[in-house]
């Protein structure tokens, strides 16, 4: 009997992930472009690539053969997919084909009861990117490298699970499970660090990977409200929170809502850390609904950026539904009592 499973990362560039006036100007001039968020459910990767919906994808698919309840053989399928980069200047439109790097596949780790697979996929755009960098030769002309490193374990009983073992610090990486459902996100995208560091030896094709900070997925309601906040007529204020600083503190007054764009926040209630939240979370609704005082402290465990929204941008019924969802979430690494 053969058992198959998979995990897929889809990597894309949201508008809020690029910082600095010069770099943002490059995107906003039309020279290159941001991406719309990928779908909540992954169906046809080739179709998404043809539509220009992602920069690259790592599809780790694998199989095991079972005899008498034991694994006797195993192997990889799937692989990497790179998306093209389209440049628009006035009426001129040019597409630069990507430069994929060879997939790195570790020999499967086999036992009678499980098989573990590890695959790195990535590459770089064909668009030149002359820039100063942090390491010799201190000037680079080729674009930086992007990648993800995924792990997948398949067991003889038919169950499987995945890991995100590493990822480039840019762009944004979303992770989909074997059913094609959005299952996790890499919580931090650092454009400046990636732009100046991710080349040569400082990649998995050299001698280095970058640890990925993985966070849970926000709710469908939060994704809907996030689009409403970011696509409003007036662009929201964007705040940067340094690592170790507080976004809000329990007991202080507040009537603003926050959309966490990037980074990870620790949730602290009555002095006790009760969980962490990642990109996509909407925060602050409980203060709006419950008397105007913050019900928890939110501390940045990484550098964070948040969009600030007015409470009247979201109807009260949606805020009530959001608060109920936060209350039901367990105290874990995700978003317990995250309403602030």
C-alpha cells in the first residue's frame, strides 16, 4: 500500500512588507509590483503561477510504501516553482524569467513506522538588483535569493505532519497542508536584511539557512477585516514597534484597532504571558466593546509593524464576532485572549 502526503509554501510580496521611501518608490512607480494575498485554499499551483500570483512555491510531496504495517520504501515527488517578474515602465511591459536553483532534497530518514523528508526550494529573479551588501565583495548585481526549507513526516498509520525548518527573510511565506488549506505563516519578513544578506554562502546553497519563526493562521473573519482596513479610502497609519516595546498595556485607555502586519506579539494578562500572535491578527476590539480600557498587554518579541484603524471602520457586529473568536482560542502559541 502506498501513502502520499504533501506540504506547500507559497511566497509573495504584500504592500506592507517593503519599507523605506526609495524601495517603496520602486514598487509604487510601477517598475515592479506587489502581490494580492494567495487564496485560503490551494488548488492549482500552475494556474496561480500563470496568473502571476506568487514569487515562488515549494511543493514538498512524498510517498511511503507499506507492507505488513511497516514502511519498506519511500521517495520524493513535487518540487519548486518560480514565478516570473513583470516590469512596467509607461507603456512598456517586460517579463524577466526567474533563475531557479536546484532543489535540495535530503535522503529520507526511514524507520519501520515513519519517514521524514526535507526539501529546500528557491532561486532569484532575473531582474538585476545592483546594491551594496554586508559581505565581500560588498557590491552585488544579481537579485537576492529566496527559499523555504520544509520538512514532512509520513507515518505507517497514515498520519503525517509538516515543519517549516527555514526560510529567507523575504518575501512573505504562507504554508498549506496536504488538503491545500492555509495552515501556518512565517511571522517575520525583513526586506532590508534580506536585500543585503541573502546571496552566495549566506543561503542553503552555500552553508547557511535562516530559521523561520512560524505562527498560526488568523481567522477568515480577520482576513476579511484586514482587507477592509488596508483597502480603505484613507490608508491607515503604520506604526513600527521595536523588539521589547509595548503596543498597548493592560488597563490603559484605548479606542483604536490594530492589524498586525509583520512580526510577533506576546500577549500578557495580569503579568503572565499567555500566548503569542502573528501577522494577520486584528487586535483591540475588546477595549472598544468593554469600556475603553485595554484587557491585556501586547509586547513585541520581534520588530513589529501594525496598521492602526478607527473603531468605526468596522461594524460592531463584526467586532463582537471577533471578540468571541478570540475568547474561544486556547492559551498557546497562537492568539489566546488577543483582543486587547
